[in-house]
């Protein structure tokens, strides 16, 4: 298993754990749920927040733009 696959698997687990915790404790604030998830997966709260929000490198695989930029501009 490659490093990227392990990160994708970890991120999917963190997102799944977040949504399960939200369902289990619906009255909790989002910050409290993030704190709980962070303590279970040994990540910082900011990292968990970024994973859940699909920010930056935690957003999954980015598709490379294979189109010619000039063709995109001509479409408008």
C-alpha cells in the first residue's frame, strides 16, 4: 500500500468517525466533536478540521488539468 493510499484511508476513517460521533451526540458543538475525534486518532484538532473540510492536501486526489488553457478561454 502506497503512502497516498494510507493517507486516503486514514482521512476516510477520520471523516467516518466524525460523522458517527455527530450522529451519536447530536447536541454537541462541532468543536467538541472535532476534539473527541482528534483524541481518538492522535491528530491535532486543526488537522481533523482540515480533513473533514477537504482543505489543501487533505482534499483527496486532485485531477490535473490536461486541457489546453487556451481552449478553456475560447469556450467563454
